[in-house]
C-alpha cells in the first residue's frame, strides 16, 4: 500500500496540482490584501470617506455585514479576471501550435517509403 501511495503522490499531475493549490492560496491572500488595504479604502475615499468594513445593517440582534460582502465580490472579480487572462493566454499558445503546418513529405520520398514497406512484407 505504501508503494502504491508513493507512486500516486509522486505522479507529475498530483505534484502540479499541489503546487497550483499552494500558489492559488498565496495569490488569494495577495488579492485580498490588495482589495482590503488599497482598492476599497480608495473607493471609500472617493465615495466620501466610507469604510466598507464597517458597513452593516442590524436586523434584530443580527448584523448583516454587506461591506465585507462587497469586498469579497471585488476579490472574486479580480481573481476570476486573472484566471480568465491566464486561460486565454494558454489557449492562444495552443492555437498557434495547432496552426503550425505539418511537414510536407516529398512525393518521391512517399513513393520510396511505400516500395520499402512492400519489399519488407515480401
């Protein structure tokens, strides 16, 4: 069982996935900090000094913190746009590789290859 686990854990796809998750988590923290510490204070300043972290509505004893919700929406939009751009770039590279013409085989070479194959079969 241990050997099977090592084969599974050390496959290229699993390692790539682990690296992607770690980088994604770090990227999420960076984006959250960007939104919380830079973007939202500037937006709040432009809207007359509004602090989005303090925006809430009390409903009975519950607090509906819609300011934090707005910050999370901005986080999501930045991350989604970043992922969209990466996927778009990857797709562009794939299209370029698909568009490359296959090598043209000379008719004489093709004919000689067929003759060789026929002689091998005899």
